[in-house]
């Protein structure tokens, strides 16, 4: 079946780095916007980074801009999130997401059609 699977989470000290990966299966996600969200305990799930269907446009939340880098490889049907200079407030479950339809934005209501199961990132102080 169609699914997204995250990997690469773990425990890291403040100032360290992690690289998250999202592997899509079931069908190609070319022409689908994709991105990353995170949810900390007791908080709502929040958008942190996204890529256009072509990979030519990227968008970042202010909280991660300059520290995180999103990229995608349509040939491999994968997406990555390079996270540098991590802070304790980055601790959360990180989710991979893809748009519900080709050329659909993931930044609008009901724009997301597929979610990964999440991967835990814990940043110690």
C-alpha cells in the first residue's frame, strides 16, 4: 500500500545534528508537495519545512530557518531533513507528509493526504 516511513530520529546533545529520511512506497510522489511537521508533548502539530513538487522551492518555519535543510530525490522517492545546531526545544515527534493531490499545497487546510508514523527526536541540554 501507499505509505511514508520516517527514519533517523534519536537522542542528540544540544548543538548536534541529525538527518531524517522519509521513504515513500506504493507509488511515486513526483509532482506532490512534501514536507515535515513536528509535535512536542502537549503541543499541536506544527509545520517546519516543505518542498514543492519539483523540489525547486522550499519553505521553512521561522523556528528552524537557517538550521534545517529540506531536500528531495524524486528518482529515489525519498525526502530528507538535515537538522543542525539542534536545541532542546526541537524535541518532538517528527512526521513526514505528502500532499493529497498533485500540485496541492501542504500549507492549506486538508492539503495533506499522507502521513508517516513519526520518528522521535530528543535533544538533551
